[in-house]
């Protein structure tokens, strides 16, 4: 099993605010769709609420402490914490593949960072206002193994980090 973060992060570490993304980068959304399609994805309840529906062709696992949270949607599993969500996703790898994606939000990224093997980080080279931040990626824990730079609609880079062993 490979546990991965997939995230877009502004220059000032912002990943969102008011349950929205502060940017619109179609190539990043396409990258996200292609990477996560057919996979298990784990997200916090606020992220699930901001998306507004389960993401199609994926196993959607929502982490929340709200015992009465029952999304009115098929293909959504609810777990009380990140560990239980990862364990459930692990049990589904024969159907959804070996790579499990954590897609947000800020608290879920923070809690799961010590557990992840890979980080797919889209670094937007511009600051954006927002209240939700991505934790710092430690160069002693993660090595940058791939970088692809883009210029439109704003300068950004697709970065892939692997956990150092």
C-alpha cells in the first residue's frame, strides 16, 4: 500500500478558505482527476461538504467525529479518524489499487503527514488569501523526485516528493 497526499498549495502555503479553492487551474484539476480516478480517496467532512458530492469513479472515505454524519450518497464510507479511514482503504486495495489518496483538508493533511509515502504537490508560485494551510514538507523527511513547471494560467509546478527511507 502507498499512502499519498495530493494537494495544490499557494506560495504562502494556503490551500483554501471558506470551503473553496482560491484559484482555478484546469491543468491541476485534470492532474487530480487522472491520478485519483479508480482509487480510494480520504477527506475530511469539510472537504466533502465543499465538494458537495462524492467524487465519481472513486471510493470516497470521509473522516469526521460527527457520529450522526450520514451522507445521502452511494459510494461514501464514514470513519471517525484518519487511522480508521486508512485501515478501511487498505482493506479495499484489491478493488481500488495499492495507492490511497488523501485529498484534504488542512487538519487531515496535518494528521496524516507522518504516515504518507508520496506527496503530489502543485506549488502555485503566487500568494492567495485563505485560512487553511498545508504543513511544511521537511527536506529531511521527503526528497523532491520530480518537477514539471508550467506558466498558465499562473506560474505553478507539479512536484512529487518521496519519503526518505
